[in-house]
């Protein structure tokens, strides 16, 4: 049967979601496939909704695989969680139509980037939030983020694989604050390579007063990758949800 599962993971020690050709570094896909092989005795391929980068986390990644499993799917979920590393958990597992594909059938994906905005860094938050010591203007950042909504060519903020369009449709872009925390939530029909982290870098520059809201919009419209601010570190980024 084809199984659709929602998984969460701490990506700190993983080289992204996608299995590498010569798995020199551990990946999320590789770990799930190894767990499935332990349970079924067969080498199975896991499909994912998003190819999160090294160090990026997820609370709502969706995967699918065909499993030679004759027991209830809830038993497979329990068995997987018993053999998976502690950094990965299957939150939900359901039997799905045979043609379900978590990537190609996704309507949108939601990402959150978390900032710890305080004068001093905090060692207990260092794996899941980017520390920014200077005060940030959340209102200006939110105003800039709103410029992202709609269909745009996001080439200034990311890269597509060869031959792919860089046009995406952003349906939600919000900056929230509950001091000392700040969150940047982006939802789109698709994301380019490092697009979220590049947008966050530019929004931080707006919050610091280094960029105006108008200049942020000009960078978006320029489609020039060289004009964007530096890409921020991956550890503050989490794939929150995939919508179908």
C-alpha cells in the first residue's frame, strides 16, 4: 500500500532531507529508508514534499512510500518510531491513493524562521533560532514582507534547478513578535533553493534600518541575486506544514 506520513525532525546533525548519491553524511530520507528496510526487509524509496537543506528542521514534512505491509498502518507508524533515531518522528501515517505524490500534489508549503532578538545570546536557543543582538523594527519588517505577496519572479532571493522557472506565488508573508522572539512566516506554492533564508536576511536588514521597505521591493523586482542581502544560517528555519 502507499503510505502518506507526516514527520517532524531536528535537522541539526543531518545533511538535509534528500538522500545523497553516496550517503557520506546522514540525511532524513536516508534514515527513514533504512528504518523501513529494517521493518520490511526491502529497500524502499521515500518521496518528500520539500528538500530541506542541511541544518533545517521540520514539524510538518510530508512523505510517501509504497510498503509491503499487511498490518494496520498505525502499527507501521509505531514500528517506525521504535527504530528511527530520536531526532525523527512519524506524527501521522495514513493509507493513501496509489498515485499520491507529496511534492507534485502540494498546493502550498509553510515555513517559519525564528529569531532570538536580545542583547545577549542564549545557549539553550542556539540550535533553533538565529540570535540578533540589535533591536529590530518589526513594523517595517512586516511592511516589507507584505511586498512579497502575489506572483513574482523571486530570482533575487533564490535559485532554481536547471531549466526551472523562478516565478512563485506567495500567499502569506508575516512578521510577528513576542519579545524576545520574532517569527517570519512565509507560505507559497513553491520555494527556490535558499529562498526563505535569503528573504529573511533582507528582512533583517530592513529591521536594522540598513534597507528601506522601498529598497527591499526594488531588490525583489530586480531579479538580481547579487543585490540581495546575505543568506542567514539554516538552524532558525522550520518546514511547518504542507497543504494539499
